[in-house]
């Protein structure tokens, strides 16, 4: 029973890590950059939805839509102010700039929203359902469905649609993509908006199962980046697979050995895995033309 509960919890957590890590995949696939303020974007989505839906009393559907829209705008701001100015100069300083942007947002929310964690109302009125004899919150079943659905949608979009293939061409050869009529700057900006909205969605889904606070996204963002690298950041399928593996491993270690050993063992496994598979589970080594 303990193992079953851990596996179910691990699948839920893993799908959450995968959903956040998909955002890293989106921006990397289009611009060869990532947004290290993703944990902060997760927190922003949950805090805004709580503020609009609970504090202001808006209908929850409207609160969620507004929160995700603002998260997308935050992604546009990150790309325009913290990434693009450095990329056009050939500098990698966007790495530190996005980290600093996340820290700035965390502290801004802490001063305005407060540090005290708050309970977020559940999206489902139904009581827990039984899965293999274990009581499970319906939201725990919905999270993997949404996460896997998002990964499949991204895969189909990037491999089956003309515009998706055009976006992938941006990172491979921006000049050629521009000559083909693709608005490169717009494509990169939209990738940041979409990836940040995904992080906000992840925050909304995890909030009812934990709590809402200004510090809730930090550890999620770090783990999600580990998942993105482990799965192969260029592969949406690999990212989701790594998320499930990471989540189940983490939950099993916590259940069987205790939380004191969780991060030590899990990140040790990540290091070992990357030493054996440096490009990730489904990642591919970059092809260099000479």
C-alpha cells in the first residue's frame, strides 16, 4: 500500500515537473535559450489566480484565464528585457539576467502578497476516488492527463504543422528563416509567452494540493530544469518521460527511506544518468557543420 501510494504520488509530481520542463523545451527549441525564472512564473500563476478568484471573488474560470494571460505577458517581458538585449550582442549573460528576474519577482510578490502560505480551493467538488485501493484526489488524476496532453500537442505541432516546423527552423538557421519570411523575433517572443503560460498552468494545478506562497516555485523550477536536461531538452517526449521517472523515484525514496535522503539520492541519480547519457534520454547531440 505504501509503495502504491508513492507511485501514484510520484506520477502526479512527475507530470508536474514535466509540464514545467516543457517550457524549457519550447524556448530552447526555438531560440536556443531558456528562462530560469520559470519557478517564479509558476508561483505567479498560482498567486494571481488566488488573488483574482479568492481575494477579489472573481469567477474561477475568469481568474484562471487572467492569471495565465498575465503569465504570458511576463514571458514576453522576460524575453524583451532579460534575454534579447544579450543575445543580439552574442552574450550569455541572459542566464544570470533571467535568474535575477525570477528573484526580483519572488521578492516583489513577497512584499505585496505576503509570505504566509494560503490554501487554494480545489477545482473538483467530488471526494477522493479509489485507485488500486488508495484514495486519490481527482486533481491528482487530472494533472498527468493535462501534462501528457500538452506534451503530445507540442510534439504534433512541431512535427506535423507547417508553422511548427518553421519555428524549429528559427534556431537552426535564423538568417535563412528570416529570408523565408519568418518573423524570428516574434517567434522567439511567442515561445517565451507560451512557455511561461505553461509554468503558470502548472502553478494553478499544484496550488490546491499544497499551498500558495511567494516561495513555492523555487524548488519546482530547479527540479524541472533537471528533468528537462535528463530527458533531452530538445525532445518534448523525453522531457515528459524524464518527469515521470524523476517524480516516481523521488516519491519512492521519500516513502521508503525518508525525506532526508530524497534530494541526495535523486540528484545523485541525475548526475549518474547524465554521465551515461550526456544528451539526455531522448536527446540528440548537436550536428556541427564544418
